[in-house]
C-alpha cells in the first residue's frame, strides 16, 4: 500500500474551504482522518468558515482557519506557514 492511499493524519489545505465545494471537500477529507486548514477570503465568509470547522471537529478531526486574499503571494506563503505551525507537515 502506498503512503498516499490514506488521508489519515495528513494535513490538507483547502483554499476556499469555508463554503460550497470547498466545505464539502473539507468535511469529506476530515471524515478520512485528514487535518484540515480551512481558508476563507475575509470576514464576509468567516461565519461559514467557523461552521465548517465546527463540523470538522465534530467528525473527530483537527482543523484550523486561515483568512487572506490568495492573490497576494505573501498570504499564500503565510497560509502554508500557518498550516505547518498549527497542524504539522
């Protein structure tokens, strides 16, 4: 079995993971045991991001939120630094 056949314990970053398809993927991967970084763009989607994170945690998985405009390179770098510092590699 390949080490990539399971998401258990892996850290998954979902850009736009707060709502719609992103939220569906966030919750689906959490069901598989992944640790999820839920990205949302700004305060307008923060409430949805928090609700998605609550669902992730109710599934027994770990998760964290990150807010930022990913059209800016610094925010993309910060997203991955946040993922590693909070949930690991």
